[in-house]
C-alpha cells in the first residue's frame, strides 16, 4: 500500500470516528430534551410525535397513557433531530376526550403552583395565515372555553383562558412567528396573577383581571384545532406538553434551551 493509500485509509477512519461521536452527541441531546420534559412538575401529557399507536394515534410519552386520536390524514416525520406531525389545515388534528386529567381547574390543592402550562414547538410555511390556527386548546364555543393557544393572522401567538366558559382574558405575544422557521411557544396561566405567552426566549404578560380558576369545560383537548375541528392549524407540531401547574420562568427557559438544538435553533 502506497503512502497516499495509507493517508486515505486514515482519513476514512477519522471520518467514521467523527460520525460516531456526532451520533453519540445527538443521542445525548435527545435524551436531555426528553428528560427535561418528562420530569416537568404537574405533567399531564407529553406528545413528542416520535411514535404513533393504533390507527396513527399520537402516543403519550409521559407514561400517563393519554393517547390522542388521529383525525384527517396528517403525517409523522422528522426535522433535524426532532420528530413532528404535519397538519395540512383542512381536517388534520389530534384529540383527547374531555374529563380526567385534561380537566384542569387550576385550584388543585395537591400542587404547590396550580395552573395551566401548555407548550409546543411549531413550524409553518405561512406565519401570517388568512385564518387563526389553533396550536392547542380545550375550548368549544360559545360557552365551553377552558383555555386556548393559537397563531393569529399576523403571526403573533395568543393565549386565552376563562373561568366561566364564556368570558375570557387573553394575552398576545409581542414577537411574531417567521415563515419556515421552528419556534417554541408556551402559555402559562397563574391563577389570580398572570396569563403569559412565551415565544422562544421572549415573554409577554397580562396581569389585569386574571381569574382564580379555569372553567371545567366539556370540550375535548385538541392539538391543531379546537373542539368541533374549528380554526385548524396548517403546519408542524412537535414536543407538545400540558401541565396542571404554572411552571416558573427558569423551567420554561430550560425547556427552550434544552430542546432548541433538536430544531436547529
């Protein structure tokens, strides 16, 4: 074997070694992201979109077994290192039946910080759509609103919460989504204190007339729409989670920081 052949062999060996190390690091990133999410206080459910059960139903990775029913023809895929579900905005959504763990009233005394926190990574090719697209909700109009989290027509993100099913307070993010860009968004309801929207690392808050509870709505829990398949979201969703607690700022920041590498952010 000549000198050049030896050099080529060594280069290929080093390339394989680098590839193995990169795979190991990616695995650590995924493991770290999952560990952060699955250990959230008050976690109700976690839908990473990394697995589908019977008939395409989204598996609950929290261990609570809250599988979401598949509707329409969405597809599961991967972006960078993160799985996602692709919703076409014309009939695609995931739904969990009302009641049980989804029925959060925000006065559960067994939690130190009762409330509602919902978060998701999302991606859309049209961040300023012609119609509102709901990322997640437990809401059926006109009188069964518990909470809702949605993408507005101008690309901002809005959180809505009600304590009577009809009258609602809301807050809208000061920063907007961008076309074809993965964004992290979370809403947090802290009873009698604030309703907050976090988009990536920016938080917008409303502290006026904040109710003490969330309404015990009969609406289903839905990803990609609200009950009745209204206001369908067109885009991708990944790493969706729901907590029956008001997560603190440090925890929400840690979720963003520990998952962003999976989306190339």
